[in-house]
């Protein structure tokens, strides 16, 4: 408010000087013209100052940088070995909280795994099925036709386990977020200490690429946390 009063006062002084100058040089009609101009200018700037929204550091977010993904070329395609490693990341880390229920085990057959390999992976999951002849639900080993199982039975269970946040389904996450792969990569690798003046709420983490900068998801990737077929890979060669 102090800045606003100073701004209005300054433009009032400018208006007064313009009026005086115009009176000396051009008479009463010019003075009236400059008076009107000064009044409109001061009023417009004062209104703009009032309506200008206050910038809160907690509302800002960094736009993810653009990375040179090998599959983004005009004639490029996804690397099957990368798809296989990506599924291992989901399977070993992301699947603990995030569903991917629009994808089934069969979708990775002849894309990243052989049919026998994928059958073995699917069989490791326990899928709820039924009812049986007695009307009861039961669990069975997964099949190729099954969707990837959800980590939580209901939304409220997911929120209770994640500080009130609901982990999004990852089936189409690169299409559902502005920035696509760049956004996902930046979120996963962008955790850092908050700068001075930025507060992080309890049970949340600071990530400059997330809207609001406070994210419920804990840092998920650490050096040698994921076991690939070719061994453990550090964050320096995570791509």
C-alpha cells in the first residue's frame, strides 16, 4: 500500500507539472488536455498496480529442460532394451505406489520380453479373481491377459499412505503431463534442498519441477537401488 500511495503521489506531481507547462505554452485548452492525460495515466498505472497478483515463491515451478531423447527423431523408435530397463524401474520402484492399469502383461511380449519371460513375470503377481462356485473371491497367479495390479485397493487407502496425495496412474503419464518425458525425468531427478525462504510442509519434499514445489512422493531413485540384468546402474548413467 505504501508503494501504491507513493506511485499515485508521484504521478500527481507529474500531472501538475504537465498542467503548468501546458498552461504557459498553449493556453487553457492545452492545459485541460494534459490534465486529462495525466489523470488517465496515473489512474491506469495505479489500477494496474492494485490488480497485479502477488508472486509467491511456493507457487512457482521450473519448466523442465528439453533432453535429446533418442526416440524423438522423425524416423526414430523406442529402444527395446530401454523399454525393458524402464519396466524394471517401474516394477522395482514405482509399482509400490503407482498403478499402470491400462497396460497388461501381454503388451510387453515381443516388445521387451519373450512370451515365456512375461508369463513368468506375470505369475509372480497375485491377482484377485472370482467369485468361485461358492461365491467367494480368491487370488491366483497372474496371466498375460491381466492388467498390472494396483498397489492400493481404493483411493482412500492410497491417500492415507501418501500424506493425502493420490499417486497418479502411469499408463499415459508422458501424454498427460506438459513436457512429457522431460517432465517425468526432471521430477524423478530434481529433488534438492529448498532455497532460503521456501518452506516445505510436513511429510512433503521439495522439488522445483512439481507444481507448488511441495511433493508427497519421496525421492525414488538412488545409486544402485535398481538391479538390472546387466548389473546395478548409478545415477550418472541412468539414461
